[in-house]
């Protein structure tokens, strides 16, 4: 959309932002409806986070191309690196037989990422908006939202890693150590599978 010659500047950004917002709403709506109607599936639990990541990754990568002064590649690398880290931790958790539920800061991260992408798309076309004397700094808003996105993304990675580590540490403490007999009268523990 942003490179299209079909739509004039200004309309391109509004259309691109609208499509991104619509895709974000439908992504959130399908998860909500699945939970509301009790139609949560293993496939949905696997694909929904991947769809979130793909949506945001596509937006961020395209913004590096169209607004490199606003969306530097190193920020996108950190944000997408966080996504790969969390996906890897989820894979390890699944292999170990447990799952770490989505955390509130992770849900906030997704919302902040959507806001940052939309703000950066709009900043591609405008520096500021003047609403009858009330000036809205579009580029300033985009910059603040991008930095906030980076902060929340890194914070959610730390939060998820702490939850993951606590779960791994807890499950290893419950497993008996091979070669060491259990104390008489101690409760038997069995490994989590």
C-alpha cells in the first residue's frame, strides 16, 4: 500500500493502517470467540500465536523499508528475536510436558506492537496533524510508541523467561535424583510427563 501509485499519499497510509487494524481485530476476535464458545483446539493454540507473530513481523519488516529513520532495523531485530526466544521456550516447555500460559504483559505487548506499527504507518505520510488548532505530533507519537514497544517486548521476554525457569526449576525439584535412594517415610515423587 505504501508504495502504491494507485492511491495518493495520505490515502495510502490510511488504507494501510486500516488494513493492519482490521487484520489485528480479526486476529483478536477469533481467539475471543474460540474461548467464549469453548472451541479451543491444540491447532488453534499453536497457530494463533504464530499468526500474531507473522502479522507483527510483516508490519515491522515492511516499516524498516518504508520508514528506516523511524523504525531502525536493530529495534526490529530485538523485537523479532524476542518472538523467536519465546517460541523456543514454548517448544521446550511442550517437550517437557507443560505449558506456560500467556501472561498479561505478553498481551499488552501485542497491543503495543499493533499501536506502534499503525503509528509508524501514519507517520510515513504525516509529521503532524492539525485538528482545528490542536496539534497532534504523528511522528512523535510513532517514536514514543516504538520505544515503548521495545521496552514492553523486552520486559515480557524477561517475565516469560522467569515463569518458564520457575516451572522448569519446580519440575526438576519434584523428580527423584537417579542413584540416590529416597529417605524412609518420604513421599514418593514421580516425574511430570
